[in-house]
C-alpha cells in the first residue's frame, strides 16, 4: 500500500511522520545516529574532512550528532544550523564548505539524506506523496516566498517522490488537533517555531464522518523562540563582556561596536566569528578599552568555543522562567557574572517588543477575516515558545481559558501533514 510522508522541516527541529493503518493515528520516524535515538532531529549539519573517506569526501552528520562533531572538532569542522532561515533570502546564494559551493537546496538535500540514513529500515519504501510544511511567512527581513518554495522543490525533487504537496504549518497542526473535535468549530492555531510565529483560522466540520475544513485566514511574523534566547543573552551576558563599554582612540572615547554582539543571534556564529577580521579588531581594542577585563572575557569565550554551552544555559533559564517567577542563570565561564537570579518580569520586559509584534500578527488574522474573539471556538497553541507565560497571556486576555488547548508541541505539524496526506482531499489543504 502506498503511503504519505509528513515532513516538518523546522528552523530548530525537523520531524518526519507516517500515518498508521486506517489513517487515524500516526507515528514519528525514529532516527538513530552517534548521538542516540530520537523522534526529532535538530536542523543542523556538520562537515569535516576524513582521510579514511578519501581526499574529496567529507564526513557529514546531522542533528545532535552534528553538534557533537562540531564541539569535538571546532577548528576542523564546518557547522551550519537553522538552515531554513536562508530559504527565502535572495541575498543568500551559496556558502563554501571546504571550497565546495553549497546552495540552499544542496544543504536541504544533504540534511534529509542524513535523516533517511539515520531512519534506516524505518524509512518506508512505498511513499506515494510527500507532504511538506511551510510557514505562512518565511523568516527574514524581506523574505521571498516564491524563491523559498522554488528552493524547497529543487531539493525535494531529487528524492524522486511521485507527488510533493505543501501545506501551511499551522494548518497541519490544526488538522492534527481537529481529530479530537467532537463538534463543528472555528479553530485558531498559533504555531510558535524557532524562527517564525504563524496563525491559521479554519472552520472544521464533519460530514458523513469525514472531516472537512474551510480556510478562513492566515498571518505570521518572523519572530519566535530564537529571538527570546537572544534577548536573554543580550541582557545577561553581553554587558558582562563589554557591550556598552568604551575604548579610547586619538583622544576620543568611542563605543565598543555593538555589531560584535550580534553574533550571539546564533550560537555557532561565535565559532565563525573567531576566524573573521572583526575578531582580530576586537582583540586589538583590549589595549585601549576602558574595561579591558570584559573584552578579554569575551575573547576567551570565543577562543574556547563556549557558544553551545552558553545557549544550553540560556535555554535552561528560559524553560525555568516558564514555571517560576524567578530562575537561576548559571554559566561558569563568566565567573561571578555567570551566576544571576533572573525575574520573569524582567524577561518579559526584554521581550516586550517581540510580544507586541506577535500580537500584531494575531490582530491581523482576526481583522482581515472580520472575526471577533467570541467567534473563535477553540485556540490551539503549539511549539515550544507557547509555554512562555507572557505568550499564553496574549491569548488568555482575548479568549476564555476553556477554549485554549495545547499539545504535541514538536510533533503536531508532521503528524498533521501525514494525516492530510492519507485523506481523500489533499488538494483542499495544499497551500
């Protein structure tokens, strides 16, 4: 029997799912790599030369195994993460990986081939159609949707799938959630990923036992969990390593360039930063800095590749703040400055602008569809950032608590895609 494969190619994590017998339940494909077995895979790649593979060959790992290879071989490994954020960027044409030009579609293909290898015998041989999730709005300052989808298609067509269909990610999450509906309903899905927040408003109805849907509207914004991480770093870490400090030049007191600290937007950028002219310039500022100890600490973090441990510490703090009003931030490489108590109220102040833009996108879908809050029967929140209390409060202020539900934070999109792929009306769900 032919089957549909659901692909949630996420900014942070990627999940593949298949519908089980009867197309009423689903399961995620398991991936087994050197880092263990998991039903989701970090969207990351590492490349490294390996003499055992020959002069031209590269050793490639994906997910957590890629992160481990990068940490173990920081000077010899090329690491790429959040590949999806480049999809809609016309400015990104290609990157060099050990002198080889890799376009977006090449990187996406390599990543998925590693996942296929990690899945092993669990990868089905009878896939009839691939159902691919796509954001309502791609990440980036000026995202080119057409370019992104052209690149997706170029990469995925190399696998020989008979059919490839694209579905808005929140629509797939809505379909997954709608399986549990006991009556007709207007459902608002808010999907909080690593790079984007997407909304879909859909009317679900059952006719003769078949689930039918009428799309009402969509909206989205290129802000989500990664931005929250950066705000924590910008307030807890960057001031301790020189952001906001000064240096002297020809009798003038100048600001240490804030651009140095923008590299914290992606933890692996810190290792790349080590090889740039900017890092050399930073090192030269120490002699003329008004607070040289801070810049020296910054340089030590870079030289010792502390980017990933830093993001682990930040992530732990953010998760703790979702449970308590205060949380401890611990990051030993900063010394005394690496031990701080963080108040949830402060964190919410740091992300206030991001929250405002997330709420503006919610206003957009309601206003342009002329939908009042009391006309929304159910609100389904999915994605890790939906656990942040300030995010949930946006919905509590507008919708009664009994209408808000969540679940399947990492899996709902892929599983919804698989179920749609096995339905008899794939076209009505395709974007």
